[in-house]
C-alpha cells in the first residue's frame, strides 16, 4: 500500500470513518483511530445545534434511513475536543456547516484556531428543513468561497450524487475546495407494512450498499471528464473490496460509516485488514503530519 494523503494529512491507510452519530463523541473518535482508522470525520458541528428533533435511524435490508442532522453539542465543546485531538496529533477532520456562508466561514476560522488540520463542509444534508432543493452550484460556491476566504485549512466539500453534480463540483473547485467528498446521503423511503405509511413519516437520508454503484459511476465520470481534485469516495463501504473498488475508479480514499453501526470497532478492524490484504502493507506514515502533496 503506497503512501496515502488527503487534505494535507498523511494517513496509515485509505479507510476514513465518515461523519455521523458514531463520531459525535471524543471517546469514539479516539477509539476508532486506535482500532485502525486512517482518519475520522467528526459529526457535523453547527453554530445552532438542533434542539428537540426526533432524530432516528431505521435499519433496512440494504442500508439505513436516518433523520439526523447535526451534532447537538455546542461549538465551544467541539473547539475544546478538537484542540485535544490536535495536541495529540490525531488525524481528525472537522465536519462543519452553518445557516449562512458567513457563519460557516466564521466557524471554520474558530476551528482553525484549535490546531485542527482539515475540514469537511457538510453543506448537503438531505435532512435539513429545505432538504436539497436549494443545493445548486451558486449555493455550493457561496459556502465554499466564503469559507476559503477566512481559513487556509485544506477543505473538502461533501456533495450528494444526483442531478447537476458536475456543475456543483465545478462550483466547489471555483470556490477553492481542496477535495470533494462523494456522496452524502440521498433521498430514500421505506413503507411500514402494517399502516402503509412511510417510516419516519417522510423522505430522509439513505446510506448503505445501494449507494455504491451510483458513487462509483460518479467518481469514474468525474475523472473521465478531467476532474483532478482529490476525491473521498463514500457510500456502501463494508469491506476491503469496497475500498479497493473506490480507489480503482479514481477515489483517493474511501469513507466508511453505515457498516459501522454493527459491531463498530470489529467491523472497522476487518475492513482495514481486508484493505491491507488487497493493497499491500502500509508504507511508514507520520500520523497527523501535514503534506502539501495531499492537497
């Protein structure tokens, strides 16, 4: 396995734990890194944490629906946690979002002050009140460029596969993104057999194996069309084979999340081991160091 780098971080392997409920606690993040994650993305930090929401997860035979949004923990809590991670040199990527581009830029500046080395902009959350109806190139550019104007930290913009992806990727690049994370959840639904109503009473974020073919195609097409920006492939990763498939079509690393909802640490260790078997042993890496080559 050759050297792996993304967003200026030199990683021990290309398996990154994606943002979600499992990465909403410092303890979990530290243990995930101890158990082999190349890096971990925090639950999305927001200046106005959601209050009183009925956030739930519904397991499906082929993945998961969730009605979650952002971390309920306040920004000051996260700033302290991120400072602790930075002090220990841990490969942690802070996921951020806010109600306006200016608020996101200010949050990014505060996070930069903790010593955190990399950001992921979680601007495409399907479960927001507005959903993805307003997730257009102008919005992507506004959030990305405003944030880039306030921080020098390497940042990835997380987007969802679907209509207009090429234009949204171009907008992120024009706004100053250093990488793209693909894909965020997409709209999904399940029916309650007893009532005929939709689970969670609506359409919410789907993640799991059904996403993988869509994201593989999207990454391959982006590379074919000349997009050179680093890509973090995300969707349906549950084995080392899935990681290798993402790398084969042009992703630089792969994020795993939904599969970790079953036997979190053991599942991660298995995926990392399978990845190592397929790609070879890792080259020596200095965890937490910054390398310009990853940008």
